[in-house]
């Protein structure tokens, strides 16, 4: 159903019972990203999914920055009457989840980051990334979503997905094609890695139990998350071998079990 929060209409889905697990998808994703895992988790958790700004059914009249999105998520959690969430984010959704945990730590019970990053440490790197994201945004606006998806699914980050069964690859492609060029361009410009705050210096102060998950074939994010693990006071770092960037798709069963065990073990350890 829709929730109107600060003039943005967020599409939110909620199912199951138990501790709350809030899921944030990646760039070009949507609530559909999590369908298979929601079926697995709904017997143990109250699972909440939503379409992030610029994606899926969520609509907004103004550009939404990372900080604004986190503000809206905090309002949504309170609107739903939830005291604290277990928060899981993938890639862009992982950056959003980490940003939310840094800005609103009192609303997060446990944090699970899949192939995520804390942003870029220097202003020079952020400027370079903003310029690259601007070029991608213009490509979207100039060529349209289909041409962009043709390009996007071929970038090296997703090379391991070529080994997925045709039906899974087809579902991912269809999910990407459902978006608008305007929405994705806005996301790149205002919630991209170069536009968000850098949280590197904040990691040592984040005391939330955190699980860092990466694929063994994703060298860049494996190195990034190892550095994050060394800074986070309460973190567990796990590498899923033979998988790439999208663990929840490439190794869905393993991913689902790891997340379940982390949340339940933390609950039992209280």
C-alpha cells in the first residue's frame, strides 16, 4: 500500500509475523527483488519491503537525497508503529541502510549490509563519481530505459549473473525495465555514491551489531567490506564463495540462511 511521507508516495509491502525485517533493494531494483526471500522469511519475521525513491511504484515531486530518504524511512518506521527494525540493504540499498543506521541508530536493532559501501572518503573521489553518475543520468534521459538496461546488465559488476538460469536473468531484466528514465536519473544524481555523505569516519562509533556479506567473486566489495569490518566495533564479515555482487539472487538459499541465523543468534544472545 502507499504511504504519503513528506510529499513522496512510498509503495510499501508488509507480511509475516515476528521481529521486523526491513529490506532495501539496489539500483534498478524494487520490492520484487526480495520475493523469493520474503516467502522464506515471513514465517519468522514481519517482512517490510518498499520501493526506494526513483524506483518501482514510489513517486515523488522533488529530488530525494540520501539524507531525505533516511528521514522518510524514519517517519515510515514510526508510522508503522515499529520500535526498532532489523535492517537489510543490498548495494544502493546497503548504502541507504548504513546511512540510516548512522543517522537514526536508535531505530535499528541489527544491520545487514550486502555488497555495500560507506561512500567515498575524499571530496575528489566524490566529485569524480558525481560526474560519472551525471553521464549515466544523461544517457538514461537521452536513450531511454531499455537501452540503459541493455548497457547496465553488461557491466563487469554483474558478470557472474550470466551464469544464472534464463528465467532468473529474465526476471531481473523485467524488473529493471519497469522503471522510468526520470526516476533512475534522479536516483543517480541525488542518491548516488558521489552524492551521499561519507561514513568512513563514523564507522568506529556505530555500535549496532552488523553483518557484512559479499561474494567471493566481487573483489572490489570484498576489499571494501574487509576495511569496514576492521572499523566497525560489532561486525561479522562473511564471504560467500563463487558468488558475485547480488548474493541474494546468485546464492539465494545460502544468503537466506545466513541472514536468518544472524538475526536469530543475536536475538538469542540478548
